[in-house]
C-alpha cells in the first residue's frame, strides 16, 4: 500500500479514523486508495486542509451532497477496507510474511511484526497488490515454505532497526515443521485476542498451518533440502519436554494426525510415521543410561505409546522380520530402548566403559555413590518403560494383542539363553540371543505391570489359570480370541507329571493377569537366572584372582601386574552387573511377585483355585493329591525363579530380606508344602534347592561379609513364630533322605552339594524349642518302629548321616595326602625345571585338590557335628542294639584315623588352609561317646597336639 498523499491533519479530523487501531493505520490505508470517481478534484491544502474524498465521508457530504444511500455504501466500503487492513496485519503477525516492501517509517508499529519475509516474486505476480488476504495466504504460505533460505529475504517492518535476533530467527526459520508449529502457536494466540469479526480469519489461519503440515509430511520429496521427519521428531522432543509448550504441542500433533488419517491416498499414516520411528531408533540405540537426553527421548516414546494411532504404528514397526531369531527383537526400536544399561555392551570388553573405572583405586564410598546414582537413573528408566508398555496395553485391543505377540515370540526365540552351552560360548551367544540388559529391563518393566495383584492374599491371584501353559500350537486368530501369546510352554517340565488319561480343561479366554504373570516369570527365568549365575562365578573368580595376585606379590612374581589388570577388568564387570541387579525398586517388585507366587502355588497345592474364592488357611496333614490338580500345568521355572531370587538376596542384597519379613511366612509355607512332598513337586533336585532357599531366608549366626554387622531380628521373629515348625523340620529331613535317590549318574557327588545347606538349617532349628521337639518326636517314633517293613524317616536319616560321615572323612584324608605330596614336590624345587604348561598344570592340580579337600573336610565336620548335637537330647535310638554296635565301630574308626599313627605321619603345612579341624572332629566324637554313655568303648589312642 503506497503513499498517495500527506493530509495528516484532515485524516486526524476524520471521524472514520476511529475504525482503525491507530492513526498510523488510517494513514497507511488512506495512502493506498485509488482516486475516487468524483466530479470535483480534491482540494489543495490551505488554511483549512481537507483530505481526499476517499478518506473523509464528512467532506464528501459537504461537497457533493450525497444521498443517505451513498453515505451508507461509503461507510460499508470503509469498514471492508479497515477489515482488510486488519486481516493483512494479522496474517503478517501469524506467518511473518509480507507483500509490502514500502518504507517502514510509513507503517504503524502497532500490530505489525518486527521482521517479515518479503515474498518478492509473489508481490510482482499480483501486479501491485501489497496486502495479504484469505484468498492469497495459501499461495503465500506455500511460497514461503519452498524458499531454501528465507532469512535472505528478511525486511524491517517498522522504523526500529535495532538488532532483534529472536525476530530474525522466528521469521527466517527455514525448517518447515518448526516454522508451521510456530505459526500455529501465533494463530492460537490471535484466536484469543482478535475481535469477534476477525475470529473466523484467525481460525482459518490456524487450520491452514495444520493443513500445510500435513502436506509437508505427505509430500516430503518437494522439500529436497530438508528432512521433515527429523524436524518432526525434534519438534516433539522439544515440545513434550517443556511444560510451557506441552499442551500446544499435543493439540497441534493431534490435529495433524487427524489430517493425515483423513488423507491416506498419497501415503498411509504408517508410511509417514515409519521414518520418524526409524530416526528415533537410530538416535536412542547408542545412548547411555545416565545421559539426561535419554529421558527426553523416553518422553517422546511415552507420547507415541499414548497416542492410539501412533501406538498402532509403533507395535507394527517393532515386529521382527524373522520371529525365530532372538537377536532381532533386540534390534527393534523397543528392543534398543530395553538394551540401555550400564552393563558392558560387548561381553569382556571394558575399554570405553564409563562405570566403575579403576575400581582398585576407588574408595568404597566412591563405589557406593556411583552405584546409588545408577540405581536412581534405573528407577526413572524402569518407570518410563513400564508406563510405555502399560500405554500400549491400554490403547486398544489390537495394540495389546500385537505387543503381547511380540513378547511371546521374543521369549520363545530366546529360550536357548538357559542352555548350558550359552554360558560357555559367549561369541555365539551374542549373535543369536538378546542381551542380559534387554532381559533385565524387560523383566523390571513387566514386574511393575504385575504389582496391582502382587499381594500374597489378593483374591485376584486365584483367577490365575495355569492350564494356559498346557495349550499347544494355536492359530493367530485363536491366540487373539483366547488371549494366549506365550509359545512353547507345553514343552516345559511341570511340577508334577500329568496323570494318565488326564483331560485338560482349557478356558475360552484367559485373563490378562494370567498372561502377565506367566510372561513375567518366563522373562525372569531367561534373564535373571543367567545373571545370577554370572555374578556367582564372577565372585568366585575374583576371590581366586585376589588370592593368586597376593601370592604373586609376596613372591615378587612378574605376573603380579598382569593379574592385577585381570582383577581390575573382572571387578569392573562385577560391579556393573551388581549395580543393575540390585536396584532397590526392582528387587522390591520382584520380592512382591515371588511372595505372591509362593502364596498362589500353596493355594493350588491345597486345591483352591477359581474366581471369587478366598485364600484358605494352610493346615496339616495335607489332603492327598487328586487327579484334577492343576499343578501338572505349572512349569518348574515358577519354583526355580523363587529359589533363585531368595538365594540371590542372601548373597548380594541381604538387607532386603530383613526389611520384608511379612513376605517370609509365605515363602516358608511354600517350602513346607513342596520341599518334602514328592506328590506336589516331583523333581528331587528342585526340592533339594528349596533347602538352599530355606537357608537363605532363615537367620544366620555368622554375617555374610566378615566384620559386617547385620540385623536378624525380623527374620528370627518370623522363623521362631512359624506355626508349621514341626512340618518344616520334617520336610527338611525328608528331602535330605530323598536326595539319595536322584537317579542322576552324578548323584553321589551332587547329593553332598544339595545337603550342604541342610546342616546349618538343622543346627539352627535345634536351638529353637518348637523345631527341636519336632525332631525329637520323629526320633521317638523311629525308636518304637525300628523293625517296621518301611524304615521310619529318622532311622533312614541317621543311616545316611553315618554313611556320609565315613565316606567324607576317608575322602578328606586321601585329598590331604595328595596335597602333601604336591607340596613336598614344590618345596623341593622339583617344579622349577618343568615346562610352563606342565607347571601350570601342577599348580592347577594343587588348587583343585585344595578345593575338593576343603569341601570334604567341611562336610565331614558338619556331619559329625550334627550327630553330636542330636545325641545331646536324643539317646534311645542311638543306644538301641540295632544301631549301637555300628555307631561304636564308626566312631572308633574315626579316632584311629584322626589320632593314630597314620594321621601322625601326615603333616600338612596348614590345616586351616583346607578348613580341616581334627581337634574339633575328635571333640565331637568324644561328645557323642559321652552323650550316649559309650565311654568304655573308646579305643586307646594318642591325640595330636
């Protein structure tokens, strides 16, 4: 709008100037009008100046004596022109573009942006029209979006020429998506501010930004110099993490998505969002757990999972091309997020690892602080993972089905993680299966999904239907209709075998609780179990390396530096693994799940199952197992996971047990019901593992770490007040006896490993009256029924104790003799002349013999010690002629070997090195003699000093 005159005084006197927002706007409007079709020319400026007739209706009336109709038409014309001017200004404010390149001093500052992009070519095409309206703004916006460098066409809109970097940046933004969102924001602001007459135009401008955003995403090839999908992701990243723009961003995205869904002829919505998800995947996969930017991206992922249409695209996007390849699931977008951890990215490669560097030079306090930081980040990370999965479950039935299908396929494809060879061949393992970090994080997220029903007495637990696990191959349609997504569970070994001719009763549709519980337990079986085994091995290797390094340092061996480096590398791995495995919130969730699973399995064992039923109290004796029991559907990994977890807590997070005493009663119930009951748990190895679980949850008289002070009050209270103490003690002795007949070719060696935890348990029980009385009643029953066709339980137990004692002591002495020979060879220097390989073999043999000797010595001490405290109050069965002679012969045999000439000649350097305590053994044997009154039968011998 170019200037046509400078009659400022007349314009200021014009009553219609009040229609404009300012006098300057009125001047600008007047300067752009064409001369009127009037009979008289405009008057020259004189003492009483007049403006042009177009600018002054009052002058027109005075000069031309127009009719009322003419006045009315002229008024309406002025209104339209005023409205046109206001629309032009609004469009300039929203889109920061203009067709007016006139002198800024002629424009009013009110309502005009500081900077605009001048659309030079469009202004030329319009042949002099220098204002924007609703007819040409679409063309103007499209022209603006196609400009490769809009910043080169910036002009000043006001006379103020001060540097305004913010205005320059906003107007000259060359990225299409952020520019359109900024226009959307400005349009929304106009909607709230403009007069009612301009409201439709403001709304149209807002809609125009959404329509053009949709067009940009549907035809990205037009914008050759831009990656519009990357711009969209960056915009979401910025908008969803800033509270000020969050609501506007969500509203803008919803409107754009609605437009994309309405027009899918050029590109489907999935084809538009697919590249965005690919870019997201590419950025996230290399991020670090403690990197703050990661949590901004997780906010975007949360939005993806919450928005129902994007959620559908997301679950389709993560489906693997080869569902049978376990590693493919980790390579998906969701798998990449689940793989983020402070564990080593490549097994054994500590170079570039940023956690626990130089552990030998870090103080315990520094290590503890770093572990606490990791736990804090993991808590946030798992919370967002859980919310993402929960959103996908809740968006629609289709997204839930596809996510559960992904989970079921993932677990089946990674079932080989539990194979023995997987731990022995890490190079092949990493090429076939998803990582430990993937399964740990997936397990943590699923554990959180299970928390609503993870209360031991929750009625919801009883809706669990284990027949789900017996279903064989189903079609995809059947899986969808029946809510069955886990695969291959029918091949799992269950707690008891299915009875002959047993017909399974399957549901038409299974609850989400059933699926969640099974998928979570299976995930823990594939992930946590392996991690626990690795930590135990690392712990053992660290102790071995530490001892070897200290020995090398004392001897001045050049290998000490190399051993220290190995120790450092292994310590980095161990500390990183321990940090991720002991995150407090995850452990608490897992404790809730395992305690609830224990309570559930006890209810199933007593025949209580079904919706609406209450938990029944546990009473003994248990009713016989009937053919309709559902225990034949429950996979063994339910019990294995429970055992693994509580053993893990005892080894690596003992304080959790003390703080969760209310859950321990349910664990004791589970052990009491299943450990000694072959009808409810067939596998003797698994029942023997329950003894190790019992050892883990019971109070300990010695701390795990030397010098550590531990509170055992809560555990001791639960253990001492346990209402089924008598049945628990009997179950312990029952499994001790049953483990003799495992049917395994290596049973002879294995049984001692299984029985090792049983000795300290029984020793502790003996100090508590309720348990001690139970054992004494078993002994009394055995004394009365020594001649029975089926030997009483306690009699079989004593027989095995004596057999073990004889075997273990003989083996211990033989190992000590072999150790003595190797020690003499080494001390005489015979190893010095050996080849390096031969010398390493000798050292390895000595170390192995030492470990075997230590084990047999400990077990022989425990066996004789058990007999010693049992005979303190149980005498009848021991002095019965049926057993007395055998016991006397056994004790004399021990004394002859321990204090006779044979032992006197065997002078091993240091008995304590192998935990061999001959004095304690002799003392225990003499105690047994004295307890039973066998003093006259003691053989004559000399005690070693």
